[in-house]
C-alpha cells in the first residue's frame, strides 16, 4: 500500500476536525440559466472550539424544475445541530406535500418539524443549537429566503443592498420572551441575551432554553428580475464588522461568485472579525 500524500493526510485531518461537511471553498453554475453562478467559502475563527459553521450551496433538479439550494448554519455550544441541519433541513422542506403550491407554508412547517427532530435527538446531538438562513431559488426566477437567528441574506439590486432576512435579537423580542417566562439580560459590556445565555431570540435546538426561545422563521419572497445582481448569505461574523451596503460595495465588481465570497470573508477578517465565518454569493448577471 502506498504511503498517503501530504494532501491526503491534510484532508483526513480536516474531516476529523470539522466533520464530513462541504469543502471549505467551492463554486458551481446553474444548468438551466447559464448566467447564474454561486460560490462559497468558510474560515475558522479565533475561538478554541472546533468549526461550528456548515453550509449548503448547490443546484438540484427536482420534478423537471431546477432549485438553487443555499443555506448557512451557524452552530453554538457544539457543531452537531448545524451539521444535522446541513444534512436534513432541505430534505424536510422538499418532502412537504404543498412545496410547489404554497412554498412559504411548506418552509414554515419544515422548520418546525426539523426543530422537533433536533429536540428529540438532544441526547445524541447535545445541548447546543444553531441559527439558519436558507434561500431557495426556483427556476432562476423566484427566491424564497427564511431565517432564524442572526445569519443574514442580503440582495443587491442596481448596486443597492436589500436585507431579505430578519436579525432575531433578544432586545427586539423581549415581550415574546417574557410572555413565555424568560428574561433578556442587559449586562454592561455585553450584548442582550435570552436568560443571560443566548445572543439570539430564535434558533434550532437549545433544548434547555426552548420554552423561552422560538424556532419560527421569517420568510420573504423576492422576484428575480433584470435589476437583480447578486445575493449574499453569511453568518454574523461578517455582519458584526460590516453593514449590508459595505458588503455589497466590497464585492460588486467581482464577477466570480467564489472569489467574491472569499474576498468578503477576507475583508471581514481584516476588520478583526474573530468569529467562524461562512459566506455564499449567488450572482445573477
């Protein structure tokens, strides 16, 4: 048996460290619309724990239709919930009987069912959770974005940034959290947290907080027209140091979607973002 090459050893080390998730960088194109392309990139942050971000970035043929499936899953207190979402959330969405006739309702039900699955598997998946932002592009014409937490989707039209997701901050949802018997901490020098622990008001998993925590997504539908230039999906490691318009301006002249995603992360790191960062860019022109 031949000895393993340095590249093979490095790959095995990465799989052991990060799990058998998507490669740390990649790109692809739509088979139906040649002018639509996507690229993604992930970078491990400065924390001592293993990488907790996972993503999906791909095109899939379903019932003679093409679906662009894009998602960022930003785990916390472990990566297992984010990994579970990577493997299961889109499958659950596509299994809904009315996906093609009432896509928004299908997405909402699938988010709820997936969270229930995660809670049932809490013994094996652990006590952690994950935020999520998902985007489904149907035949290159209709885009549906859903999210829980603070990973974000931003669309660029004619050079102007348009946020399609909702940042679920505890301070914004204090009334809902308190109505469930929870509280939002406001410790000087720290961000608001649900029950003094979690810095987002909605997430998958987090069984110990679930009675005070929502997993209901916000869902937005957007038509893709000639003015639509590109979509950014990214974890909060970018948004902590860049505004929506900053992010759009940073990559607006980069036509390669993969290079754009990589450059956006490099820019965030240069601005001293220390979090795990994952980013997807989908270009429509």
